[in-house]
C-alpha cells in the first residue's frame, strides 16, 4: 500500500501517474497537512486509482475524505466512532492497532483486516508471529518501519494481507518515472524476482 504524505501539491500528478504506470494503482493519502484532502480529491477524480484516506482521526475527517472521493479509510488507532461511521457509509476501514486489547476490540467491531502500527518500533514481525497464532482470522497491514529491505519478510508472513510504506511515493520529486520505477522494484520484491 503506497502511502503518500503530500508536502508539495506539484507532486500529486507524479504520484498518480507513477503508480498507474508502474502497475500498482492504489494509494493511501495521509491527511496530515494542508495538501492531503485536495490530493485525495484530485487523485480520486482520475478514475484509475483506488484512493484511500489515511491518518483519519475523527468522524468529521472521515466524512470529508469520503466526500472528496476516498474509497477506503485508514486510521492510526482504533476509534470505534470512526469505524462505525465509515462502515455504516459502506466503505472499508482499516484501523490501527498495536496491543492484544486493541485487536480484540477491533474484532468485536466486526473487523478482520487491521493496520499494525507502529510496527517497526515494536518488532512487528515478532508481533505478527504472536498475533498470527492467537488471532487466526485476523490479517494485518504492518505500517511504520517497512522498507524495501524488509518488504519480502513482511509480505511472506501468513498474518499479513498488505504492507504500508512511503518509499514509493517519496520518489515523486524526481517525477512519475521514478515513482513507477519504485513501484516495479517493490512488485519485483513481492514476486521474489529481486532481493532487497
């Protein structure tokens, strides 16, 4: 899951063009600054990307993101109100969890796809080993600390359905071609064609 934190609105088109050209037409746009919501709207309007809103911290932010065209929502933590709002609106939501208590609270809300955050700070692969044994019906998207060097190990884990990382979209200042190259390299790692 390419994660985009938009610091410069001039990079939005490079991200969209690069992701589609590289063969990974999905992006989570972090709503961390002034350019996040406009980027969701602009990328969603293209019609060739699955655009999600990340760093969603409130129901109001979730509402605005869905109104802007987001088709899924990712949160850094587990907020039952945000989960309820997004689910009731008919869209997927992937809330962040870290502890067993949070995993079980998410399960009680009917969720089985969760973001493990911040994975890198807490030895995410070891956590996935532990959680995979206990929460067999739950799959995780590790975020925070996933890089090309450990991408294959995360994707190979049976408790993982996706990984989140910002290195792909970080190539946007060099243009769409650089983003597309980063996509192809990541897909190559995922397919086992090249080691990192």
